[in-house]
């Protein structure tokens, strides 16, 4: 094929050839320009890795150890008999509906965020001109208010005598208020709203570096607009799509605030259950076990999902 | 027991509400005016309104009660200080619910003793307990729920109170002198108490329900609110089935779970924000705490409260000093301050919860005192059950079923 | 210049409206004379002066902003370095490092919050403080910055840097004049994300804030039980307004510099050139 896209996804053994390179070296070697010497590599890597090791890995490892313990008297943590009991209990099928809720909401949120975010990121990049950064910042502006307050604002909009229902009844579409709040719909709406900037930003970053000359070249070669998009733009912006998916899906699985505020009786998420086990159940070992299972699931699921995406893009 | 308002009370209520609505002030603001301006001036229009309409006996006693309350504000009040007054530390760290204390309580304490109070807020007790840990987590004083006191004491998390620094404890009602959760009030002092029951919007619920079964009524499908607290919800259901609210009989618990499963499709929301539950008009009937009725009525005046005829739950919370407290003297003086009759009344008048303070009753807004949602008769209260600390194994059983319900 | 695509522009408008709808509602209700935040009663400006008298609210805002500032600066620096490394440097254990980057994001907040609580208590006897809070915030922000920077850096043409080196630039010079400007959008995006994350964080903050370092989200969340008063709307409005102004000013100042570097480093950005 004419263009081999660069791959910016996860766990790549090496970055792919640049787009300019690829045209000249179809199927050929991958050229790499290693960044200078070991000192530079050190400067780049050490701060981040060290920080994460000290302030993340070690503390979480402590809780990981706790997950093998058991709840002692007076809700303390007993590490006397380490076992896999908590993990076995965590596999209890009673959690399945809440787990499915989390997955459903996260998936819907991610897909919607991508679908909504991509065109707007494209618009800002292509037509923003000098005001590009400004437009981007305006997108972020709502997110510097409190998340909780914004979600409450959605309550005002969606409740039975809220803005939407008032309008619908005023124009005669319906005589009884439609139940919008405390449903799957309100949860997904709220979550998509909350995670949209997490999708728009990486998408924008990726779309912005796309050379419009390539699209123009494809059109010159008699590709239709749609074909140019599918075969040039989309693959080239795949790193951004992947980043956006990750930055949306993963936190969405852990979000329990939105389903709590905008949800109803049947919208509980697994994140809330984990929270509850720690706080209300005062059973840290059990909560930890369930939490780690969730982490494993999310991580595994994400890596699995990204794999096919990258392969489809071609080359790797 | 009557929850219905007899004719005379309704007149006063209606007149009061009309008066308030015209002037766009809340009941609380009215109380402040009473204090500032004097009962006669503030209540005169109401009295005029009442006497001009059907003559009824109650406005007069209420007016004079309010008048005497204002008058006795000038007279010496039941508030004592330890002698000699110890010098407190420079600061005090308190961890409390938001707006769960009178507006002037802390400023007046700060002014009186020259102590700087650092107040942090929490949103739910479980989170707060995790933060407080085994010695207060940096806080001197907090407000644990009474059922949790035994667990805290067993962990050694609480200081034994030095009663000589709390002479105001004589203001406590007799029934609070020796509570089951903390014999002799050795480690805590009661703060507020409440009942849990049912609130309903009279514009949507046309009959007058008296049973907790009203929360299962399919006519209100998707407009029912329940508390997001498994002990309260199971408590309500178990009592409805005629069992103990804290039963350890798993068979009974399963029965309750089945009943709740039936209810689930009818429930709109599970939340502890009762004000929003009932104010937003998305819910027509809800499982709420009685004292919240005032804040609810500020937004939706059509909501009434009742305790189910099958029986209900009551609860209370406490003030306790933690073992890691850096400022124990200030903490004790603060507790003493809170037990002062005036301060306790101020707290009640602001947050609308009833306190355990007998001496404070003279200064509490009579509208609150006579309101059965906040202050039901003692004989009713005596029949209510208290939620107790279930202990880890039983708690697990309850929670397992709570998870089964999809919570 | 490309002709404007009408449908796309219309769509953009709809999206912006969607994004700002709750904010407009928020601002509107800050003028609500009722304490209840969802029933409109009447217009009043009273909440604004009230909020300035609320010492605890102002303290909370101050702490929130200061923590966010520290968190953004540090996590952006560290995250950028990390993102660059993962995109461009070949080293052993790279896959492990990539996974390490993902793990903080998949960790449930309660575990992250409690683990830091336990860690600081065990290691330093810490009981929650501004410093502890800042460290916690930095920790969860790094991954987000790194991933965004990584995505952009990975797509960058390494030849540009090589060319600069060939022409005599030092490694640092090449970095400063070539790489950095090219990944700047990603750095800015990462910083924006980090700020939003830190500003709004609740769970991790609950367990790592101490006496006197309570933040705005904690303040607001605790009001959940009694209803969020319009004071909160007022402070949110002010924050949005201040941010908008600050950002506008910064952008105008920045634009001048942008114009100069554009010519040198971004040949691709000029549309229409074959």
C-alpha cells in the first residue's frame, strides 16, 4: 500500500516508520533515530519511573498484600493466614450484574465520546486556524468547574419537571413527563459528558499533526472523500483514537460518582461495590481482592482490545 | 397517636406559611427575627391573621410561648462552666457533617475561649471512620453515630471523658443519662436524635398512608425513593414483616430480601440526600429521616411525614474525643459548650434535629417542638427500634443480600 | 483556504452547546434566591457576597488551586519526559514500563487513595497534609500526560531531529528547537487534562487531605446530604470566569510567539502546500 502509518499504540517493540519514510521504503526496514546517549535516556525515564515506583507501586503493593489477608477482630487487617480466599469470594456471581453495568456504561461512553469527539477535534484542527488552541481551551473550560456540580446541573435538565420535560410538554410532544433521570440513559449521558474532553484532547493532538497534503494526494489519485478518510485520515490518526479510547474507557469503568448521582435503582457499578466493601463493609482484604480483580480485568480487556485495532491498521 | 393536624394547628401552619411566602423568608429566618426584634412584633401579623379567621385556641399559647422564650433570653440560662476554667489549647480540629451545627455555635465558642476551630466536613460516616482510624486521624473531635461507639471504644479510639470539664451534662434529659451504646456516657455525649419514616407529597399521594407498605404501592411506580443505607432499608422491611430490625435469623433476612426484590422495579432512586429525593418532585413517596422534613418543606411544602404503624427506627449520634487528640481540653470545653441549653437550642433551631438536651427545650422554636416529625411523643419513640452494630459476620450477610439487590 | 464544511461547522456548534448547557444552568442558578438548587424562585446577587464571607469555602478553593498548580507543573514535566522516552527510546523492559503507565489508570480510586493513606502513615507517620495531597495528585496525573505526549511523539518524524543533529545541533539543542515545539500541543493538552483531574478529584483527596487542607470537591461532596446551595454555583461561576479570562490573556500573549516558531518547525501546518 502507498502509506504505512506510524503506530503510536501501546507496547510496540519499536515505533513504525514515519509517513514520509514509508512512501520510500514500502516493506523495508524501520529506521530509528535513537535519542542520544544513555544520559539523555536516563533523564527522560528516571523521574517518571522512580516516582511511580515509590508513590504508586509500593503503596499499592501494600494493599495487594492485604488482599491475601483477612479481616481481623474490630475490623482490623489480619495478615496471619494469607490465602486466596478473598479472590475466590470476589468471583461470586452476585457481582456479575454490577460488573456488566460498569462494562456497558464504559463501552457506551467510550464509543459515544469517540463518535462525538472525533468530528469536533477534526473541525478544530482543520478550520480553527489561528484560534485552534483557543477553541480547544473553550472545550476544556466546563471541566474546571466541579464535576459534582456539573452532574447536578444535568439533574436539573433531566428531571421530571426539568428543562427537557418542560420543553417537551410545552410544545405538546407529550402530556406526562418522560422519565429521563435515574435511568441508563442519564448515566451514559452524564458519563459521556464527563469524559468527552478526555477523548477530544488526544484525538485533536493526533489529527492536528496529520499532513493535509496526504489527503490531497489521495484525492488527486481519484479517491473519493470517504475513501480518503477511511484509508488515509483514519489510520494515520489511529494513535490518537487509541489514546482517546484508553483515556475514556479505563476511568469510565472506575467512575461511580456519575451513576450514583444520575442513576437509579438498577444502575449500580462494580466500582461502587468495591468502594462499599472498603467503607461500609470495613473489609479491606475483600475489597482489595475485588478491586485487583477489576484492575486485572480492565487492563487485560484493554490490551486485548487494542491488539486487533493495531493489527487492522496494518503492518504490525 | 395523631399525625393528622387538628383544625387549630392547621390554621396556624397555614397562616404562618402564608406570612412566610408573602415575605419570601424561611421559617428559620423568621426565628432569627423573633430573637432580634421581639416576639410580639414578628408574630403580630400572624396572630392577627389567625384571630381574624376561625377562632382557635392554639395561636395564643404558641405566641406566648415564643414571647416567653424571647423574654427569658435575657434572664440567666442553664449554662455552666467548669470551675476553675482550664486554659484550652490554641486550636481545635473538628470533623463533622456539613451544616450539622448551628451557625453561631462555633463563632461563639471561638469568641468565648479564644480557640481557633478548624472544621472539616465529610459526606458519609463510613468514609469519615476510615479517615478517623484508630485515634482520630489528626482530628480531636467528631460525631460518630451512636451504634458505632462500642466498636470505637473496643479499638481504644476514644478518650474517656473528664466529666469535671463538662458540667453542662446536667442539662441532658433523664433518658440519655445511661445509654446502652455507651454506659454512663463514659466516652461520648449524645448530640442529636431522629426517627426514620416515610415522607409523601400530598399533591401526588391522595390518600393518607399509615403503613410502610405504601413504599411498595405500584401506583407510585418509578416515583418511590429509598435510603441508600442497607441497615435502614432492611430495618424498615424486617419491621414490616414483624421481625426485629437487627435480626440474625437468616431466614427472616431472606424474606426481607425477597420483598425488596419485588420493590426494586418500583424504586426510582436510592439516596441519602433526602432533601433532593423529595424536593425534586421526581419522587412522590420516600424513605426519609423525620428531621429532614423541614429542609424538604423549604422546597416542597406539600410533603408530610409519618412513622409507619408497623413500627420504625430511631437513631442518634454523639460527640466524641479521640485518643490521638492534640487539643483535649479545648475538645472538652467544646462539648460543654454544645450542651449549653442555649447553644443546643440554637443547633436544633438551625438544623431542625432534636437534641437530648432537656434544658434546651425552653429555647427551641415551639414549631419544631410541636412537630411530630422532628419531635414525636416519648411514648411513640419508646416503641421504635434502634439499629445496632451487627458485627462483622452478620454485617457480611446483610451486605451480601444488599449486593444481590444490585446495590 | 479550505471551504468551510457547513455540516461540520453546524455540528461543532451543537457540541459546544452540549458542553456548555450544564454550565449555563449552573451559572443561572447561582442567581437563584432559593436555597434549593433546583427550583427557580427569584433573582438575587446575594450569594456572591455571602460566599466571600465563608471562610471555609475560600480556604477550600485556595487549597484546591494550589494543589492543582503543583500537581500540574510536576506531573507535566515528569509525564512529558516519560512519554518521550516511551515513544522514542529503545530500552529493555519497555513493555513493562508501558504497562506501568497504564496501571495507575486502571486502579480503582479507592485503592489508590487508601494505599497512599496507609503508605504515608507507615513510612512517615503522615496523617494527611497539603504535601501528601500534592504528592498523591501528581501520582495519578503522570500517566495521563505521558500517554498524550507519547501519542504525539510517536508519530513525529525522527528524521527532523536527526537532521538537526547532522547540522551541528547538540542533543539538547535538537530537543529544544525541534522536538519540544512539535510536541507542545500534547504537553499543553496533558497539562489541561491534569488540571481537570486534580481540580475535581474526590476519592484520593478524601484520604490524603489533612486537617486544614480540605479541598473544594470535599466541601461540595459533603454538602450532598443537605443540598448544594447556590454558593457553590457562585464559586464555580467565578472560577470559570477567572479561568476564561486568564486563558484568553495567555493565549493572546502566546500567539505572538507561535507565529515565529511556526515558520521554522511546522512546515506541515501550512495548508494547501503540495
